[in-house]
């Protein structure tokens, strides 16, 4: 019989931004730049093990936000 692996229950919360809100960052996954507006972290309910971190960006000057893994952004000033 095949084994199935169920994902443990998780919860979402706001994470601490790695740069100040509005910092212009490069999204290396989507090859775009945008302003950092938020960070959501996913943790397991039991033990609060970090599962993922997602950064939320928007085009400079406004527009539709998009998301990308936190590990895929870097400050434009730090390049």
C-alpha cells in the first residue's frame, strides 16, 4: 500500500522585514524590481518550525503587488 505524507497543520503570521518598508529590491525569481511591502511566514502549529517566507512587492510608483520567496530578493542598493 502506498504511503501518503500529509502536510502538518500550519499558521501564517507577519514576519520581520529584512529591509525597511518601501525599500527597492530585486526579485531574482521573476527578474523584476519593486518596493518591499510585506512578509508572511508560515510556521507549523506544533513547534512553530518555519516552513516558508514570502515577500510581497509592488512596482515602484504603485501597481499590482506580487509575491516571491524571501530568499529570492535583495536590496538594489546592496548589489
